[in-house]
């Protein structure tokens, strides 16, 4: 896949079939659009292209806090490539860029500088300042500038349309299986193993503390999870704790840490990926270290039961 971060490096090709959007999650609804895009490009012998934006527009336009991401830009690049996309343009989304009207954006960027034969978008696609542009806007411009517009209906599971908002809600409620079914894969995050306070080792459950590669990445609800832990092409089973460690810590910091089954190696500074299999329980404050250890033993057994069912 060719990746372009600057329009000046992307050749103008009028037989381009493209789609554009944030595509946070790269979920099954997005993949339905990409499949249509690829098929049309092959049938017409055209270049396929995805246009996406970074940072997330809501984090540029809104001053009410950061929207956590289902997929960071690095994760999206990898997933786009896995989907068979040949060309990707990443547009730097700024406040100045956000002021472009839908028509001016399309004329200045796509018609004049990229080239287009057809655009493939979701049925509810919006773009431009204030999200004022929609499918009707595209159809009018298609008539004016001689390109086709294809819309794709939502991908549904049990009559429920898949979208990023629903995936965020599922993760916030620790509904891991629903999130995975909408995504078409296990939800995951990437990070680096760092030195912690080694309290887990003192309790007989040594853990790997993780610093996220991107602080804007969304973590699921606080709690304990069964996970796959990957590094150096190795895959290990483990338990993930996402929490503030209320039994010992009053700082309020949310810390992801993983206990690995039958594992005792130094993996500090390793780049890792954590894939979440299922939720085990909510985070709790225990009256003593002994009570916490007793519960962790139960978590360990519950985790093994989850892995057995998943295999």
C-alpha cells in the first residue's frame, strides 16, 4: 500500500475510485465500503484510494475533551493494508481545514488535485464544514464534474447497524464480545512494557505494566479481562487489569497491567499487543492484600475457563 501524507506526492489520476472518512474502528461497516470500492476499481481498471484524516476531527473542533480512538492512525494503516487498499491519503486535519465548505473541499482537493471517476460512501456520509455535505451534495457535484456516486447500506448484525458509537458503548460497558462482533476481530491495543512498583510480584502475581503507544487510544471499562499478549512473534495467555488499583493506590491513575500465565522473563521495553478475549469482573477495593490474592486466584481459574471455551 502506498501512503501519502501530502497531496503534492499523490499523482492526479482521473480514473480514481475513492472513499473518504474517519473510519475509526475499521469495523465491518467500513469493510463493506472497502469491498465495494475494491471490486469497482478492479472491474473498471481504476486506482483505489482511501482518504482519511488525522487527528480525529472531533478532537480538533471540540474543546470539551479528547475523544478516545478505537483505532490509532498506525492501527488504521495496518488494517487498511490488510483490507487490500492500494493507496491511502492522510490529510492533516486542522482548525483551518475544518472551515472548508463541503463543495470547496471536494473541488480543491479531489476534483483539481486527485482526480475521480467514482466515489463510494456509506448511506449516511457527511463531510465539510459543519458536516454540511451529504450524499445529495455528492450527487449534484457528480453531475457537474462527471463522476459516479455509489452508496453502501449499513452492515447489520441481528438487524442492528454496526457503527463506531455502538462499539464505544459496548467497550465502555465491558461488553467485549459485542464489540468484537461489530469490529470483525478482537479489540486490541499496543504499548510498551515499563517498570512499575512491582507490587504484583510481591503478591505472587507479577505483572507487566503497559504504557500505551498513543494516549488517545480507548481502553475498555475498568476491570479484569482474559487476554492474548503478543510480542516478538510470541503469543501468551494472560489477565489484564485496567484500573486505578484502589486497594493500594489513591492517585486515581488508570494503569493497564497484564499477568501472564506460567511466565517469568524480563520483557521491559518490549513493544506488545494486547488482544482482549472477554471480561471477567469489575475492579474492586479489597480490605486486605490476602483478600486480593484470594480473588486473583479465582480470576486465574476463570481466565483459564474462558481460554478453554475460546479454543
